[in-house]
C-alpha cells in the first residue's frame, strides 16, 4: 500500500498541476483542450515528435540520476548545471583531439573525460569543504556551477577552445566520436540508440549501486542518519565526498552524452537548465532511479510539447514553466495532503459524536 | 472526578476501551500502565485534546465535554506535561501568568510577581519569580508548570510521567510537593510506569492494560509484584535473578581519559576504570556528568583528548569505530532513535548496520539480501520482536521492540564486551525484564558488561560493581552487593562521604 501511495501521490500532483494550468489557460482566453492537445501532439503526435521527446529527456534522466544519488545521501547538489557543462566541455575537448584513436576508444575516452570532469567539479571543492570545514553544499555547488558555466563560455569566446573565424563555438568533435543515428528518422530527432542505451545502463547502475551494494547502503545511511552512520563505523566525511563525486559524475556523463549524441560541439548559450529541471525530475521520482525515467520523459514531453504548443496555439511556451512550478508546488504539498485528509476525517468524527 | 466506561476508538485501534476511574478529593491517585496501555489517550481526553468515542467524564458532579484544553483549564483541570511548555527566555512570573496577564494594556510585572509569590507561598512551591526559566534546573521548571496550573485556579492536578527527567533528589522534592498538595486537599492524578514511585506516593492505584482499567487497588495493600502482574497480565520476574559473578581477566582498561563533547566542552576529566570478563560494571551518575561521553569514547564515537583505552590487550585509543566493532566491542547507544537505528530503514537494513561489510551479508561489495533477511528473521524469533516482520521500518516499531532490535544485533555479534547505555529507558516492565536477562546472560558467558544508566534501581539490581561518576571523574567504585540507594545517591552528588577511594 505504501509503495502504491508513493506512485499515486506524485502522479496526483502532476494531474492537479495540469488541471490548474488548464484553468489558467482558460482564464487567459485560450481553449484548454486545444492547448493541451497541441502540447500532447507536439510531444507524442508523430514518430519524430516521440523521438524529440526522448532526445530531450535523456539529459534530464541522466542528470536526474546524479541528483537522486545526492538526495539519497542527504546532500543538495544544486550545481548540476555547471557539472553538466564542465563534463560537456571536457568531452568536446577530447572529441576534437586524439583523432588518430580508433572510433570506439575515442568515444569512450570522451565519455570518461566528461564523467571525471563532472565528478571532480562537484567533489573537490564542494565535497571536501563540506566534509572538512562544513561549508554548505547548496552554496558551494551553486557557486561552482556559475564558475563552470562561465569557464566554458570563456573557453569558446576568445579562449583556447574557440574555433578561429567563427561565432563563439568550439571545433566539431571528430566524426567517429559522434554517436551513430542508424536510421533517417532517428537522425531527424537527433536520437541515437547509443545515448538511449547509455541512459538505460546508467539507470540500472544507479539502482544497483544504491540498493544492492555496500557503497549505496553506506550512502543512504549517511543520508538518513549521520549519527547512526558514525555508530555503524561509516566514514561520514569520506562518503560525503563520494556522494558529491558520484552526483557530479552523472551530470558530467549527461553533458558528454549530449555533446556526442546531439550538439557535437560547444555552442554559445549554455542555458539548458538541465541541472535545475533534473532536481524536479528527481523530486517527482522520489529519488528512485526507475522513477527518474518516467519523470524525465514527462519533463522531456513538456519541453517538446511546449514548443509545439507555442507554434500551434500561440500560448507562450513559458506556460510549461508554470506547469513545472505547479508540479513542484504540489509535490512539496504531498506531505500536507494526508494531513488535510486526517483533519477532515477528525472533523467528521467530531461532528458525528457531538450529534449523537 | 469520575470517569465512566470511557472509550476512544481510532480506526483499527481501540486506544481506550472501557476506562473507569473515581478520583476522590484530596487523594493522590496513580494511573499505572505499560507504554501503549492507553494512559496518554486517557489524559488527552480529560484535557480536551481528544473527544471520547463513548462514555462520560464527570467533574465536580457534572458531566463535562471539553472540546479544547482551554475549556478544561477553565473548568479547573491543571496538567503538567512530561515535556514542559515553558518559554526559556522569560522569567518564572512571566511564564506563569502567560495568557492571563495582569494589567490592562501595559503588562503589570510587579503585580505578576506578587501573585506568583503568593501562590508559591500558599502551596509551598519555593521559587524566585524573577528568575529566568532558562537558568532553572529541570525540577524547578516543573514547579513553574505546577504554579501555572494553580494560577489558572486548578482544582485538580494531573502529572504525566513527572519523574522521567528528574534526578533522584529532585524526585524526592517533587514527592514532598505532592504531599503538600494533598494536605491542601488538592487531588492529584499521577501517571507513571514506575512501580516504586507509584507505591511511594499514591493512596490508590488504577492499573491500565490494553486500553482498559484492570483494577483499582489501595496502595497500602499492594506490592511491586502484584502491581507488575496486573500491568503485564502475567507473572513477572521483578528482581533480576542472577548468581554470583565470576570475574576473570580484565577486558577493558581506561587510563586517565579526557574527552570533550562536540561543543568542545570537557566532559570526561581523567577517568580510570577497569572492567573484567564475566562482570557487570554499573556506571551510575546524574545526567550530564560525562557518563555518555565516556561510553562514546570507548566505542570510538568521540576522540579522547588524552589518556589510553586498552581492550583485551590492545591499545585501541586511536582505532576507528569500525575497527573496535570488529575487535569485539558491542554498543547499545543511549539514544536508540538517533544513534542506534536508521528509522526509515527496515529491520533487515538495521540488523546489518554494524556488519554490512562482512560475509555473509556482503560479498565483494554487493549486499546479499537473502542472507541478511534470514539472519534478521532468526533474531526476530529469538528476541521476540513484534510485529515479527523483517520488512517493517524501524520507525513502525514500539520503543521496546526497537530496543530489542538493537540489543539483538549487538548481542548476536558475539562480542567480548557490551557497553549498554540506558538500555531500558522508557521501556515497560515486561521489556525491561527481557533486556536485563540478556545482560546477565552475557555476563555469565564470560563477557564484560558496562552498564551506563541513570536509573539507580537498575544499576543496583544488576551491577556486580558500581562506579559512580561525577563531573567527569569517578568518585568511587563500590561492590554491588553491599551498595545502598542512599550511599550511591550521595556519591552521585560528588561527595565522597567517608567511604574509601578505590580506583582500580
């Protein structure tokens, strides 16, 4: 019954958010049915749209896994966006160097580079300062996130990674490091099955790590009760660093996969916000790796559907941001809802007893 | 006050299922029952926090239906909660008059102090009305709560587990206050699960079990044994049955140990101690005198500033907690919910908390759920943990069963030594009996047991030797068989009296 509730409550929160979003749309003078219709058809209406949705959800899923690890370890990694871009930058740099390597090895090198870069970005300064001097990881990961994004921007705007003679952008990564698309249809959605496979493997790895290994057991113990963790003989400082490293590692992996699978180079912009949306993904999934898939697809669908909605029904795509906000609100309310139900029941029993 | 066939049913639970009680004027009436017997539900109904499902409360001859504590207070019911509801930053007088302050617009501080002083004189509750509550001891804070009740013209005082946080001395003082109230004709309802206190202070005792009042008896004719049997519903072994100790080699030696707590306060100030195999060494002391920091330091959770800890021939002073666990130190920490368990883990995950790295629970870093579950189910059977369901979260268990899980885990690791800090805190008679038996069994198997407890009775009935700690130092170590309550109580205050200092 408990597990059923843990699925129903986030779903209920999403449904409520959609209903209130609909009322909002109607109040603005649009027809909610056409608006949501365009959103849904934009997300799932054709093979290409479904492909776009999956493409949009992959980075959310992979970053979301990293966030889930940090949340389960009792840490708030708010800076996954910076870790994502640092991972992406490292992957791109390795992607246009070492071109003499065989393709598969070069690909693995890029991915590993992205993972290590993300891990170090989260682990070294936020991790070590949290463990040894107690600085709060919300502040440090956030600050490091800005530094990471600005560093990446510098590198392609006049820095060593800028492609000469172009707008701010890096050189393209070697052809043989780019994930193959296999079919024409998948290419239109920029959806590579390699990236899908990596995301699925990542989900399985994180699930196994958290629930089946002593490493995950120690992370969760530290996350739930630090004093009991010390009592259990767990090195809390070490696992604080490990948790942030792992969390950043998946953000970095997401950056690498996005570069190898979709972007193929660093472009000016850096406004993906994957790191922030992934926090909501993880929250909605209750930090469960399997749930992250569903929540990630949901937000991927909101993104692609939102663009279509704007084109078809003229409702600004920002409405999807409103929906996101409402979902966060209702997920956060999830603790309040059972209380409201309890309060209502009490009132009713009181009434019936005083009537009797 | 009279309570007739009062019932309170929650969905699926009959918290109170037929409570009958008559409180006469000027008597001290105790309500005795195990945890979960329905005492607090009854209190909440009397105090207007819960509405009864059926039945009636009569107060001063009239049937009453309180819908809120405000109405109950107004009718003259005074409640002193186990956890005080005071504002530390305010003075005694300000706390007492809070909610009904003298003065029209401006608060009349002088008048408040005067009224509080009059009350404290009338009921012989000596206290300085201008003192800040934050500066008061727990015992004095309780007096403030009692004064608060009288300020609101209470005609009846309910004391909910009033001695839970008090030292033996403060308990004495509380009892003389209660006797004073009785002399004034104020009826007192005294709720407790401690037999000796109930026997000492009350005129009549009503025993509750499983939501029902079992019987009301005159205290004069009652014995601890009869009350315990009524409470638990079966024969209880009250005195710990144990044979003589056969102490062997020393298992633990502590030399000149100094320990600071997390707030950098020096709590242990040069302790020397020796524990032998096959003995229970009781560490008695008033809370806050360094006993728990000493236990933490031996278990490795606090790093000593100075000194040495020798365990079974090894100098373990610099060892990590994990290494000490591995070497054979078991530890039942003082706070079972904060230290001993991860409340949102299930029983399997909690059972392997100390040994999750080792076979059979883990191989190559992967946890073997089947082995862990089988082991947990075995412990649940052996230690009679209820409900017997390994997939339950620790938070879903009662305090007694949580403690059983911790004890089962620690004892079944086959340790050389067990440090048990407050192993029976807040538990009822039936559960205490089982835990005491386990401690004696460990001792008889030749293990060393260090029992750290604030309950003098527990120390006296279990220990082969008693070490008394005061202000971070061992005041004296006395043989358990000859020790008296008064002697230990005196030592706990730090005065050595004329007994010899025998530090081993």
